[in-house]
C-alpha cells in the first residue's frame, strides 16, 4: 500500500447512497468482510459510477483503491466503537443535511436531484445514514491516531536529504499579491430603468403574454440558474443566501411573484413555485444595473487617493484594505489572493486571471499598481488596486526557500507511517475476508489484506 488516502477514498465510497441508480446490479456479492461488517461488489461499482457522474477523474485501479479504503474504514470504525469514540445522531443528521443541500445546489432543485438519484431525499438520507456514521467514526479514530504526530527540524532535514537530487521538484515564481476592490454604484436612473424592466416582466406574465420561465431564460443575469428558468431550492436557515432575497421569497404564497427586491447582487423578481416549511423551490430573474464610465471614474479616483496614501507610507496596506475593500472574500481570508490548490498566500501565474497577470508584469516587490477596471465572475464591474508584497524566483526545491513546503510533506509522510503502523497492529485483531478477484485486476495494495483473509487459508 503505497499511500493511504483515507479521507478521500472513504468519502467516495460513502457517497454511493446518494447517486446509486434505481437500476441496481442484479448479481451482487460480498467481496470483503471486516469483523461483522461487509463490503458489497455493488458498493465499489456504484462508487466508481457516481464519481464519473460527478466529473471526477477515475484512475485505472479505482476499484482496488476503493476496496482498500473500505477495508481501512471498517477497521477504524470498529476500533472507534471499541474505544467508545462518540458520534451523535445530530452529527450524522447534520452531515446528511449538508450533503443533500450540496447535491441540490449542484442540480438546482430537489426535484432534479431526485430524478437523477432515482429516489426521494428521504430515501437518499436513509440509504446513506449508516455509511455516514461509519465514516464519521473512522474519521474520529484517524484524528485520535494522528493528532499527536509532530515534526522536528531534524526530521524535516532528514526527509529532504532522502529525496534524490535529480528528483527535486522545480518551482515556478510565486507571488504574494494583495488587492483593494471597489464596486462602482450604478446611478439612480439606471436603477430605476432596471426596476421598470422587472415590473414590465411582471405585467407580461400577468397578461399571459409569456411565462416566468421564458423570461428568466432570456433575460436573467444569473448564470447559475438562467438555463433552469431561474430555479433554485432554498432554505430559510441557510446563511449562504442573501437575507433580502430570502425574506422576499418566504413572504410569497405558491405561484405568487414578488415585487422588485434589491439584494447585494442586483434587483430581482421572485416566483414561489412550492413551499414546504423552511424549504422552498423558487425561480428568480436577476438584473444588474449597468455602471457607466462616470461611476467607474469616481471609484478610480477614490482608489487613486488610497494609492497615494499607501505610497507615502501614511497607511499600511492591511489597514487600508480592511477599511476600504468591497471584496467579500477578504472578510474571511484577508486581502491577499490565496491559491485555490493550497490555500497559501503565495500563488502561481496560472492561479491568477489574465488581467492581473498583465498588470503583475509591471510591478516590482513593494509596488502598488494603478487602479484597473475588471469584471468579476458574476459579471459585476469593479476597480482594483494590486500590491505585490513578495515574489519568489524560479528555483529547484531547497531547504532554505521551501522549508514550510518540505515540513508539510515530511509531516504528511510521518502521519501516513503512523497510520500504517497502527493498521499493521490492528488488522490481526479482526476477522478479515477479501475476495482475491474482487477488484477485477492486480491489486498489490490488497496484499496485506489478502494475507490475513480467511478466504486464502
């Protein structure tokens, strides 16, 4: 077993309860047993099919990996029960609810999810309940095993020294880049123009000249719902939705269309399609009042004044960003752009949009860019100022420049070895059965399990 990817593998397997189709495999069989817990061939096959349906890359030996992860999960879950590690029903229900909401957001509505899954939301939850509890118990056991694992500078150096010099990775330049973002406000005339358009849509629907669905598909500026006729499944208690949008939606009766509502995204009309307590299916049409060159020039002038303060050293960048930026992500992650792959404040060129890259070529470390206009992923026009705090040169991995990266890698390896050692000690304590041909191919990572399997004795 070259690497244990417990969390990923278990998550993939445990997802089978949601998307396994109504058309099941006719001939099923038990391909693994740990203690009194079984693994079915359909579990592995459905996990692979579900991963493919969700657009995940499925490796050639996926069945081997998933079966291995299922075996690991069973051992850790059984040990968690022996050690009396607690997972409450509330924890399980919260996880199921979060998972279902994630699927609903992916497919747009509860109805669409149920059509894809071939079962109701209640059935999806019940089918996945036992496996979610197993996963959470296994995670609790993994946390108990790994929480105390630390790494010393000597171990970091030893890990680095073991890497063959011709195998050391080459790192491109990385940038620590901050930004202050302003979004120009549309003029009142433009806001009134958009409000009038939305009211006109309502009149057309009332006169039966067209439908809400048709207008949403033609005119809504929400790319996430436009192709579905503006439909979303929403929950009154979900904090991810704009409060004004939620409040406006839950005042409506089935079939009713709201007056024009203003949110942080723009202006909407909302139609209540179906409501059930705190859950509802709604459709909306979003219009964003366009900003003109006049408003953009005003935000540019404000950013230029902020830049002058920064250049003169009269205010520190984090202070200025905290006071002026209108970038929502800065509230949670700060004003520095973070890498999507690592979450680090150092990012590579390919993690930045092309307009930032163009501006970056003009900056030296410590420089502030001139204000530049841009359009965000929601189609909203803004103006931003960039600050290049640091830049690394292209280089081969070395202990001086990449200590943090090497330390993280060394710690992960130590955690992996700790987990492997733990498994080696625990596996003999359990009844193990593995079908040698279960994965349909050569699976060297199953060798240690096969050697313990009663099927081979």
